């Protein structure tokens, strides 16, 4: 279990950060960018939870927040470390089951969706876009260092989960706001 008695350590004052295995990397590294973007995604999910009135979606997102900490640990641990906390395929599969369950009750898409409608729907869409950025950072890291395939799959599936969750919540509030291509062009 994690125990922090002191929040500041001064060990990062020169632009370096420690990884799970004790090694040090630049805070400007691809690994630290991915870790930071996963952290930001977790905060965005947390902000969305504060607005939700759908208890089922809120419960799913609270579980996801814990998994995002697992994901951060996964990314913060070089692939060579044995026995490290890693995202596993069953976590990705659970996201897929939740997506399928929510999506089964929705009308098929007929257009792209504008990210808004209510504060809770907009917050879910914002969290989705932050997760997409975290995914791009993790893919950039994977281009130069090993990243566990389930970690990459988890981020990809999580953005899908948040998209469907936003649609699910919107369905109880009058539905999606659809993009109308060229609607504001004159004549």
C-alpha cells in the first residue's frame, strides 16, 4: 500500500522524475508525458462523476478511476520489471461489455455528435477527448519503448466507453445533439 508522509521531496527540482523501478527520467520524456496525460484523464473522469445523476454510469466511472491509477503504474514501470502492476485483458473486456450494454439501448448514429447538451454529457465528452490525448501519448511512448498492449487497448476502449456513456446519458435528456454539415453556410 502507498504511504506518503511528506508530499514534496525536492527530487524533481532539476526536471527529473522517478519511475517505479527507481530509475530516473526527464519530466519531458515520452513516458512522463503519457503518465501525465493519464493523470489528467483521471481528473477529467472525476469531474464528470461530480455531475452525473446516473448511478450506474457513476459506479462504472469510479471503477475506471481506480483502473486509471493501475494504468499510470503500468506506464510508470519499464517493461523489464517482473511482477509489476499491469492492465490486463479482462479489464479491457469489461469495458467492452459495459459499452455493449449501454449501446444496446441507443438508436444507431445517423450523424456525428456535438459534444454538449447538458453539463454531464459535455463533461463525459471532455473526458473522452482527454483520454484520446492520453492514448496518443501512450502510442508515442510505444513507438520508442515497450508499453503493454493491454494498456494501449484500455485507453482506446475507454474513450469509446466515455462516448457511449455520454450518448446513454443524453438519451435520457432528449437525445444527442447532431452535427448538421454546412448548416450555417448561407444560401
